[in-house]
C-alpha cells in the first residue's frame, strides 16, 4: 500500500528542530495545494506571506524492494524547500515554478513514515526574479500537487517526443540505472487505436491527424521499458504540428496565423497560485472560449502542468517564460539559478504541442551577452525544434534569441495602436512579435467610470487593428488576462494591477470583448457604452459602440425600427470585425408632419447632434448649417425639448424607453440586447463545474455572481453584501462575507470524502437566499 496523498498534511508557521521528525503537535490539517497565508483581495503587505512554514505528512507504505525506487515530486514550492524523510535531511532545494524530485527509498521503511518540508518563501536575491523590483507576487507554499511513486529501479526520465506535420516522430529519454537487458518499446495510439508499435526512436506514421488551434487533436505515446528490474511505462500526450515564426509572420502547419492573445499571471484571489487543476483549466478555458484568444504567454514564469495540458486539449498556443522581471544579477548564484530554471522549464514543457516558443530572456531585461548566449545554447540543446523568444521593452538591443519580441506601450485609442515594426531596429531579419501593450498605460478598474472602460476596450482594439495592419508582425498579446496582486511599488496602492481584461475574480471587463469580437466561431455582441445617459457628462447619449462579429446591427426604440448600422471599416480598416457605431437615434422613424419636408432632414440631424454632442458643442459652422432650418421650423425651445424626450431620453413621457440592438449574421437575427431604465434586479450565477471530483487532490469550482436588471444587464455600480454558507463536503475559499461592487466570483473547494455526497452553497443577499448544488465524488 501507499497512502501518501495531497490530503491531510500538518501545517504550522515557522520551524523548530523537533519538527524535523514530524513532531508538530499544534499544526493544523491542510491539503495541497496550500497557501500558508490567505491575503485579502487588496491592501495588504507582501511581507505577510514571506517566511518559514513547515509541512509534515504521515503515510504508510509497503516495503520498498531492492529493485525499486521511491520518487517524491513536488510540482512547485515557493520558493525554496528543505525536505526531511523520517528525520533524514535531504537538503535545501530551489523550486519556485519548477518541480522538485527526490529519490527517497533508502530512508523509507515498511509501514509508518513521515516527510517534512520546510518552506522558505522569502525573496532571495540569489534566485530570479528577485534582486530588483518585481511587478507581481511570489506567494508562499506547496502550491502545486505532490506525488510519491514507487517504480522499478531502472526507469526513464526526461522523455521527449517531437512530431511534425508529415508524421515524422523522434523520441528520446534518459535511462536511470540501466541494466544489460533493457529494451524499449514505443506505442502510438490515436484514441484507443494502436497506430504503431516499434523499437525505433525515429519513425513515421501515414497521414497524421494534425494538431491545430481549431482541431487540437492529441495522440498518445506509451513508452515501455523492460529491464532486469521490471517493467516501467509512461504515457505522454502529443500532437503532430509544425510551428514557425518568420520575418513575415507566424505559421502553424504552413498556414499563416495572426497570434492574438493575452498574458496570464497565475494569481487567484486570497490564495495566490494555490488552486488545483480545475481552476487552472478554467483559466485556459476563459482565455480561449470566453475571450476568443489563440495564444497565451505564461508571464513571467513556468506555469502549472494542468494549465498547459488544458492548452493542449483546447488548442490554445503558449509562449512560456523563464522567471524574472527586468532585473539581471551579476551574482553567479543568481545566474546559475537562471540556467537551472531554463533547463527545468524546457524539460517540463517540451512535450506540449501548445508550447510554441520558450521565453529565454528575462522579461524586459538589459542585454547580457554571456547569460543569454548560454541560455540560447541550453534551450537549443534540450529542444532543437522550438525557436526562442526574447522580450524587451525597447526597439534596439542585441537579439541572441530567434524571435525579437517587444512590449509596445505606444498605443492610444483613436489614432495609434502599435508602432510600425520597421521602427524596431533590433533583431534585424528576425520574426517580430508584440508581447505586451496597454497594461499600466491605461490601468482600468472593473468598477471604473463607463468612459474609461470603453476607452480601455478601444485601446486594445486599436492594437489588434494594427497587429493586422502590419502584416509581418507575428501577432500581439495584450497585458493582461486577469488583474493580479503586486508589490507595493506598483498598482493603485491597493496591491492590485488593474491591467486585466477581467478582474481578479475572472469577470470580464469591456476590453475582453475587443478580443472576443474578432473571433468567428461564436456570436459576440457587446455594447461597451450602454445608453444610460446620466452616466456620462452632460447627460449625453454618446454614439453606441458595439463590439461584435455580426454583419450588421439594427436599432429599435420601444419596438419601433430606427436604423441599420454596419461595421465602421473606415476607422478600423484592418480588423476582421470592425466595431459598429450607432450614431443616429432617430433614423427612419422621424415623423413630424408639422415640420416642413424640405427642412426635416436638417432638424433631424440637429436633434441627433444635440443629443449626442450636447448643445454646448455647437460651432459657428453648425449654426450656419442648421440655424436657418431651425428658425424656419419656428420651433420653441420647449418644443425642441419635447422632441428630445420623444426620440432620445424618454424624459417627460410616460412610455418605456427601451433601446434594443439586434445583431444579424447572413441576414438572420442571431442575438439581441436591450437597455432601459431599470427597476427590478436579481442575482444570476454561472458555475464552472457542478461536480467536484477528489482525485489526486481536492477540486474547485468558480461560481460567477452577477447582479442584473430586468433586461439582463449588469447593474455595474451595485453595492451588495453577500454571505456564503456551505453544507456538505465543500468550503468557500476566502472570506465567507464579502462586499462587492458589480459582479464577482467565488471559488468553492471540495473536502475529502469517503463516498459520493451532495453539497450546497447558500448565497445570502438582501434579496434572499439562493442555493447552488454540487456533487462531491
Ligand atoms: C510591463 C511588464 C509586465 C507588467 C506590465 C504592466 O513592462 O513586462 O510585467 O509590469 O508592464 O503594464
């Protein structure tokens, strides 16, 4: 038996000598992944989680035979860990973002054993990214799962399969403790069908089903090793595909593809990165299926295998990256840790078809010829097939890497998204990629003013427009997917960088639709500045901007057709789907027989201008153009005010004031939205998964909570208090009572159970109690 698991670890802050043997009487029981310190969502001190923490696990195991080894693997511990096995010191190791594996059989005994892990999460200037300042946090803990495997003494590690679009396969692995009678066999499966079984490490298969972003088809490789010490096998999922960054763009399987995506920090509310598989998968799903991106950058460190596996499964391309942030140290220890991280990152990630390049240069760092030359060599030795990427925030620098990536923060919404790549002088003749933009240049809170949220979306859209305009640019990745916690020197003094296209709870901001509206696989239509006139200066009804992939939209007022509007290709020439501007709110329904026919057109325009730009904006030109018609109409100011109410605001009239926008594709109505003064409100919930499965560890679900009006629009500025209560084997992560503005989400985790059970989350609000049911297996 081997009852080692991620459940039921003893945990205590600090370390005392007697803990070495697992003697931790006052410890609390926790499950891995674990955050030693739960922080508030915002406003805390990054020193709060930096310290020493001790974890201990007692478990039973059968006698380990002479021809077996026991391998203990921590997928990640932040940042260093000293491990004791039954009191024997296994030394201190750096992990951070890469696995820590130890062979521990010599100190295990039949029956009861214990493992003690002393985590040191202090920022250490000998380890990247530390030494300078950093715009992200490195939360403490054993924050990814841990495994203990007992396997034959002769086993293999670092297996690597490369498979291309022609069906050519090349496999390698390193045999540990080889014997004279080792034999390796490779089996390739397509689903359950055996496609090939061979002893050759290089071979081909006919007409492979390719892996790509729309059809991420995965095969399975099973490597079997038979030796004098027994049989050992391992399965690796892989895909057949060709990836090439060129001077003229990015190609997947020979097809040009504009990379369009976002950067991701592995930062969830309260617990930093300490959430298991489902949460990691949920993030990949959001980026691909909600935001419609085809690429993500794991800024700025290697991320969880669960995240990457999901990217493989759903066809989300990945640019991964070495830990770092702007700073490069001259210290040998720091540089050795850079090489260590680089090696470990590539060994961990090179089988993922989704990973298209390695970011080998510390994000936005200065040139360092020696460091990066050696880094280049390490990367290409471990993986001769993938091009490396170097991200900088300036246009001239030495480019040792294969791809010159630059963070272009030059954008604004109206005129300019990206600089002409010709102005980038570094990396002559090399592929160009924009790895960041926007971010701190236009930090936008989820609960910011509507104008700012709109502007934020337009800035992202302008960058996308320019990424298409400059055909040779491989693509662009916006900064960033989700708001994240940061060091005190950054953010809004609240320890949050509000740079995400979604908040830290994963609720999308308007800017998410800049990306989502460019897709073709799903209808998207979002009005990023709803017509709540009181929300804007001067009570104006600004032209509505609709981010959509519809062919056109039609505007209706109280059910009456106003006008049809088409994408604004004039201002947004290069986008696959230009936004649609609704700038005429009277349209075809102008019916004022008292106004003479020859001046009706001018009066209608005059009313539209007054409603959308305001009277105060009238220029001499406007007076010259519309003045005579206005005088001829003999309209009094109150009469004009009445028409404004009738056609725009509804003020002074006892009728509903419902604006309806309908989206059409191929002349069929495919979606609609309506906006009107609201009086009735309700909560709505979206649950990422209702069945929580305890497997290697606990499971989580995200419940997105929206406060909506009767037209199903978010009551964006609502302020509510919510209480959570659970029954059954689940728990809420974070506080059980929260105050929110607008939408939020809550993460719920399962507890260990012996048999399947039902559980409920009760959400108590001023409107009553809602119950969400879960099954826990
Ligand atoms: C970049 C940096 C990112 C983040 C971003 C904020 O310079 O690479 O990590 O700090 O700025 O906009």
